[in-house]
C-alpha cells in the first residue's frame, strides 16, 4: 500500500533525514554562489544600509517596505510556479535547473525576512522579551497573497503614514511579527496591532484587541510582564547590568577566514568557534583547502580532547538559514560590516560554535550554586538544568545557552543575571525568567 504523501517524512530514516537536510544546505550554498544571487546582492545591500541608517525615518522605512514587499510577492509566487513545474517535469536536467531556481528564491526570501526582522528589532528598541512574546506562534509568517486582503492592508498601512500617526510595518514581511497584519509604532512608544479583514463588514482593529486566545495571551504577557509559557509561569525580569560579548573577537576570526579560507578560536574552556569563508576558499587549490580542513579538524579535536562528548552542544548559522529561530537575534543587526552580515545570512560565511556544557555548569558551581542536570535522554531543550541556592531555585532554559553559541554573549553575564535575580527574589521562588537586559541595544548595529 502506498504511503500517503503527507506522512512521507515520518517514514524517513535518520540517515535519510540528515541527507535531505545536507542537500538542502548544499543547494542554498550553491544558490548563494550563483551569478543570479550575485546580481541581486546590491539590492540586499541597499536594504541593509537603509534599514540601519534610517531606522526611525517613516519615509525611508515606508519606501523600503514597498520594495521588499514587491520582492517577496514576486519570489514567493515564482516559488509556487517552479514547484509545480518540478512535479510535472520528467527531465532530470530540467529538474536540476528548476531546483537551482527554487533554492535561489528561497535564499533571497530568507534574507529579506532576516533584514525585516532587523527593522522590527530596532523599532522595538531591541526589547528581546517583547519580541519573543509576539513571535511565539507555532506556524511561520504568512505567504503574502496579492489580492483584496493585501489591498486592504496597504490602505491601512498608507493611512498611518499619511496621517503621521507613527511607523506602520507589514507583519508578513518579517518572521517575528506573527500576530495581526500591521504593527503601528507610535511616537509615544505605544504599539498597535491591527487585524485587517478583506470581506464586507470587516472588523476594524484597535490597540492589541484582537479577540483570539493567542492575542490575549500576548497582551497579558506584555502588560503584566509575565504569563504562562509551556505550562510554566514565566516573568519578564529586567536587568541593568553591563553586557559583555565576544563579537569583536568573532569579527577578527571572520576576517582571518576571509584571507585564509578557514580559521578557529577557543574562548576559555567553554567555547570553540570555527569559520569558513567559501569565497576565500575558491582562491585556493582544492588539495590545500582539504588539507587545511583536516588540519583545523585535528586542532579542534585536540582542544576538545578533555571535553565530555555528551556534554558538547553545537550550532551554526547554516542551521537557521531559511528557518526562523525566535530565540536568536537576526544577523541583520550584528555589529559587523554589511558584506559579513550578508555572508552569514546567505551561508557564504560558515560560522559554527561548540559549547562545553560542563564548563558552564562548573562556572555556576564555583559561585556557590547547586546544579542538577536534566535527563540527557529526555531533554526537550526547554530547560537544560536547574540551579538552586538556599530555598531558591530556577530552571535554566536552553535558549540562554543559544545566546553564547549564536550571539557570543559572555557566560558571566548569565551568571550575573541569575545572581541579581536571587538577591531580589521572593522566598522559595520557582517560576521561570524571561531576561530583559536594559543595555541590550548597546550590543547591536
């Protein structure tokens, strides 16, 4: 009996899943190295430059949104057409060419949305906890359909700009705005989320009043600075503490890879970062690149020799290309030159981190904390261990470790924030924490 198409992926072996994922990443890399992408690169550079330098200018942000909207609608509609052609084609060569086009469309859409996420982060003044709450929705941002619904959204969007009531943003341009159709950022700091209906008698939106469970949950979470997340009571805790990161060192690492092809760096005994620049490796003979990879691999394995392999976590920028990782800052706001930001978004620059979880645990233990690790076989990556001191305890979420691996935040910042929360906590407190750093804006752009 033939398996239903919708269940096909459930019957794939681990090896087949890995091969499928590797093929996807390889196709995206080939798209990034294509002349077609090279010809579109200047457009993406303009988006990044304008969105960064005119981050609060309504006219500039309005113009760039229209250009990005046109690009997204064009590429998303082209994706639908190409997929249909692939299904109907019996020619392997034609399928290969169509798949190359499909990868190009997916890559450009991914980068445009990453740039749009950067615009949203700036409009939110880098308030991570607020952005995280409004992006906490299971399905991806919508496929933009040209039609009556879009026309209605554009009418409302244009009205906001013409009336001078703030900066309007079309939510479907981004990954992270997943509730409502249009977000309005008013001069007084208020944020209005509009839900636009295309049909007759469409209900007008108002200030975050959409009567749905998701919307109510977000309203409550933002207004009360906390709520229920994954059946766990969570509150937004603000920390006015110095933020330290390793981004300057990572930038040096990337620049070294741009010259030599491959580079790596070890930070303390808790993190190893390796970088590969595919444009730079093209300038080397294949044998030299291969030997360099082997040499770097040998050095990396030597550095990890004393690490417990079961306690190593890794992450790379390729893991999130074409995906939305709501717990990670978009590369479009990293304080790097424009070409490096685009390199990370496209995969032309490969950046991978290896975290020694044991060293992170030791850091807390040296400071007087008792650490209880979650069952490694049952970890869902919601909470990775529990910290306790006296009658206080708190479940440490895996997403905080992502800030070390993907954003290169110094682990000491996490220790400082936990210690501060311990000092001002209630007796026996056990609720979770969504950290909000007052100085977050100093890290980006």
